[in-house]
């Protein structure tokens, strides 16, 4: 059974937080340890340019996210880890796909529709006000990220499922128009990681400014945890663990046994202060080792850069091979290119001609072997020319007397005999 390819990327517009770790990075690293998968993980810095026009923020985020993956234990010998902008084949593929993608499909993209709706609600005459072509067409770039490596499985949040469906549509149209070269990907949604709660109880997101950065110092981590919203129930009053951000965060990191112990503590009325302290101590202990590794990597960015270059070289080997086939399928070819099918037909004809020649040569050798006694008679005769003429005349008379089918065989023998006796005739 061939391996499945799993691919995921993180946009470089912010500092990694606990939601990124639980929802994307940890599941991806776990998958990379599974020999059943080929894993591709990348820094989506082209995508960052769509939403963020602050170059320093993009650069800082790229450094932080690269170091985070490595600090959390990604083995780059088991996974291909690269920066999107280091693979020039991706934007080239994006352009080829753009030429096959209908504008109507892009009109239905959630991000574009949301921008149009916002302009409509604001009473703006131009419904495309503030919409860049990057925002409008970035699902095609996302499709190129995926299709470049024929990824089978794309772990995403529910809000990204549409983009995977679009990638399937784009791949299907290319395959129908040209050649079946692109794999249709499948979205993989992990319900357990879809709603990692933030400080205010909503989904942890940079957009809500409610995140807990992954590698903040211990005192800052404790400060942030103490900001998590709770209700007014005091110490000794039973609390609903399933309605608590504190418990949900704890559950995401703890073992099943530890989770059940914390659930029991909630039902028995643990104080919010104690619950926050326990969450802090657990997270701090879990993240201390990776935090130290992260600091070391951020102080040795040359090493991180080398790792990314190694991953890009590996990724480009695969990308260049696949893009070459895609270009040829679309008609972008060397002037001397011969289609494999035409070349195969030509080779088949050439082999057929060679086979016929071989068969004919064998047939002629067999006839001459039959005629050898007659040729020997001529060779041993005192008057060789006269003996040759006599033999040919006898053979001609035999040909004339035979029926049509047998006559052709005799005629062939006569022709070969004449060729052999030519020097004496």
C-alpha cells in the first residue's frame, strides 16, 4: 500500500499560541512519526502578505513559527519542513491553476464574500473596496500548496474546509482539461481541536486578542491564566467542568486519568484560584523544556535557516519533477518534445519493422538451407556457368508447372537461387 501524503501550513502573521499548538502543530508532529504518511509542513509566508502589510511582523512571525516547530520536536528527517517562498514552483503552479479556475468559484469564497458583505453593510458604493487580488484569489494559491505535492490529507479547521473543496474542484478541472496528474485532497477536521478556548471563552484566535502565547515566561503565563474568565461560584460550590475554559484547556494537555481527577475536583467545588494555579503549574511544567529549546533556537537562527534550506531542497526536488509534467500537459514544452504516446507508437512501429525483417531473414536462410545440395552441385561442376543456367532453367520450369499457391514458394526459391548463382550466370 502506498503512503498517504499529509500537508499543513501556518500563516506567518503572529506568534504561535496554545491554540496553534493543540490544533495544528502537535497533531502534525504526531502524524509525522507515523510511517504510513509522507509529511509536508510549511511556513505560509506568501499567504501572510494577503492580510499583513507590516514586514517586520511577517519576518518576526516567520522566525518564531520556524523555531516553534523545531522546539516542539519535529524531526525534519521524517517530515519535509520548508518555507513557502523557498519553493518557486508553487507560484508558477498557482498561475497555471489560475488560468483554469472560474471567477465564479472565487466569488463564492467565504473571505471574499465577507469583505463584500462588510462593504455593503457600511453603505459603500464599491463592494470590492479594500479587496486585493491576493484576498480574492488566495484559495488558488492554497490549492497550489496542496496540489504541488499531491497531498491526500489536509488537517484544517471547519472554516477552511471550503478551500479544500475548491482545491478538489480546481484539480478536477485540470485533470479533465489536460491529463490526470493532480490528486484530489480530502479535508481532515479534528472535532477535539476545533474550539480551543481563549481567555474570554471564545475560540482562541489572534483576531479576538484572547490567545496565550506558547513560550511566554512563567510569570507572564501565570498572569494570563489568571485573566481567564470564570463565573461567580466560590470555593466549595460544585462547578461544571464542561462549561469551564480552565477545565477545557487542562483537558487538552492532561492524560485521561489526570483529566478525570480534575473533573472530580471541579464537581467537589475547587476554588477558581486553585484551578488556575493547577492549570498554570501543569502547563508550565509541560512547556518548560520546549521553551528552553525555543530560546536556544531563536539565538541560533542560522541553524534554523539551514534546516529550512534543507527542507526546501527536498521539497523542490519533488516539486520540480511534478511541475515539469504539469507544464508539459498544459502545452508548455521544449520545441523538440515528442509526446510519450506518439513516441511509444513510433517505437512500436520501429520494433515491428525490425521484427518483420528478422522473420524474413530467417525464412530466407531456411530456403537456402534447403537449396544447399543444388548449390553444391553447381559449385562442384566442371562448367559452373553452364550448370547454373541449367539449374535455373529447371527451377523456372518447375515454377510454371505448379499451382498458384505453391508457385509463389517455388518463385521465392528461384529468386534466392538466382541471387546465389549470379556470379556464375
